[in-house]
C-alpha cells in the first residue's frame, strides 16, 4: 500500500493554473527543506549529481538545438512546459535554490516566458523537467546522426536513474518523518 502511495505521488502533476495551490506547494516543499535539511542530505547529494550530469550532456544537446530549433515552424518551447512540477521543486530546493517568479496569467500555448531570441534564458540544469526531458522528433533525429550519440544516450539514462533515486529518497524521508505526500499536505489537482 505504501509503495502505491509513493508511486502515485511521483506521477501526479502540479496544476500551475491554480495560483494558491502552486504557491502552497512551493511553501510546503520549502518548509520541508528548511525544517529537515539534516535528514535530506542524501537527497541533496543526488540532486547535485543530477545537476552535474545535466551539465555534462548540455553541450551535446546545445550543439543539436542550435541546428534544429532556429528553423522550427512548430516551436515546442511553450509556456505549458516552463513550470516546475513537484519533482522539479524537490530538485530545485535540494540544490539550495528557489523557483523563478512566474507570470501565472500566461496561457499554456504562449511562448515560454523564459524563451528569448537566443534560446532559453534558464541554465539547462535548472530548467523544468518537462523542458529538459523532451526531445522533438527533429531534434532526436539530428542527435541520432552524431557519432557520440550513444555516449549521450548512456549519460542521459544515468541522469534519469539518478533523478528517480532522488525522488524515491525524498519520499522515503517524508515517510520517515510521517509526512504522507499523497495526503492533504501536498494538495494535488487532477491529471490533465
């Protein structure tokens, strides 16, 4: 039963359209890290390893986005993908950072509020996971042509594994602290 609750927590999406819930979840995660940082050391270590891994693969991704994205007619960098979800917030706070200020009034279909003429203004290692883990077909095809693609793919898999371990460790700490992440402490909206 507890495993199902843990898994359920990890797949829920944080509804950024409800400003109160979004801000409440941010405050709650911030409070957990403030009050229990000593119990979250492993979470912080894993978050740093995730960040390091993303920074290692970032040049490969950047070289390919520079070739594909400028000519794209169907830009995938929409505002919908620019918001942090629960997992992202855990990761950000584990790094000792805070989420950026959002204009929560923007429509999901608008260009991402962090997109500039030269690309994303956010450092790749702290972008929302819906941004970092998405590769459109054109980008994926371009990357697959590279002789160093397999090395990138292996590194990406390693980062994904670390990410899953980070989230599992965080939820385990919550259970140790008797904080049920599926309960009202983390109000969730229904899945889109």
